[in-house]
């Protein structure tokens, strides 16, 4: 089974990525004893995902992947975007949601989740794969599943928020599903060529 190191400290993401990339052996930062903080000072999801994957590929000498993701809200000119994880001072999911809702001041808004997967190999290969999921921000929090902004991200076609979906339902339509699907399609085509 192909081994990939995932440059993420987000346990929810690790769980989602492991279940979506079920035919790969996903190693975490704990498995490779990497404890440093990676400074994500990129201005785009692509830049931050590459920063994380580069750091771990260099540290391990192996192929690494990373996910940089976040929520972009139309009425907030795309905020929080790459600052999703640390949008509030407290940098907790609850306070991040509170800040988005207070800025929307009760208004609904179109929004999208973005996930970018970066692949970096020791031979210098660097690729990114973007996935997006479009929905709306609603002013009430619904559901207890998932993480981050899931409770306020409403998918009209399902009439549910991400947090009201089971993990399988979310993993079948999410931004992360789309980015990982593009990534694993690339790997399969690369393997067929070799
Ligand atoms: O409700 C959500 N459902 C999702 O599916 C989702 N995906 C991303 N996010 C938000 O965006 C930040 C990522 O920031 P991020 O990519 O820097 O990840 P992170 O810092 O949490 O971990 P790491 O992978 O960088 O170690 C996270 O903290 C979340 O706030 C999500 N929120
Ligand atoms: Mg991060």
C-alpha cells in the first residue's frame, strides 16, 4: 500500500483524509515525530498547502501532502479565507463562527469551502489540487457533526448544514472530497504511466 505523509495537525482533517484516501497508508506528523509549528504565511490556500507539504517532504526526505482549506463568504468579500483557522482572537471554532455571524449581522450569504491539496516529492515535483463546495451561511447553528464552520454552512440541495450530515455524507460532497479526488486521479494516472 502506497505511503503518504500528511502535513496536518488537524485531527478532523486527518480523519476525513484517511477515510477518503482509504487505499493509501497515511502517516501523520506524530508518526514521524515532527513537532515544530509550520508558519502559514501564504496569501492563498495553494501557497499555504505548498509551505506545509514542502516542510514535511524536506524533513522526512519522502513524498508529503498537505491540505490548506477554509471558508470564503461572499458578503464578507471572501473572508475569512486563508485566515479561517485563526479568524477570531481566541482561534476556537465557536469564536470563529461567532465573528462570521456578527459580521453578517443576521444576513444570509452565499459561501464556499475551499480545500487545496499540495503534493511535494523529494525530486522537487510540486502540484496542487483544488476542490470547492458551494453553499450558504445561515444565521443559526445546526448540527453537531464535523468541525470548524460546519454548523453554519448550509447546503440547499440537501437542506442540511455540513454539521447535520454524517461523515460519509459530508465526505461524499465536500471540498476536501473534490480536491482529494483530483489528487488520487493524478496519482493513478502517474502509476499507469510507470
Ligand atoms: O467547518 C469546517 N469544515 C471543513 O470541512 C473545513 N475545512 C477547513 N475548515 C476551516 O478552515 C480551517 C483550516 O485551516 P488550515 O487549513 O490551516 O487547517 P488547520 O490549521 O486547522 O490544520 P493544518 O492542516 O494547517 O495543520 C479549519 O481550522 C477550519 O476552521 C473547515 N471548517
Ligand atoms: Mg493550518
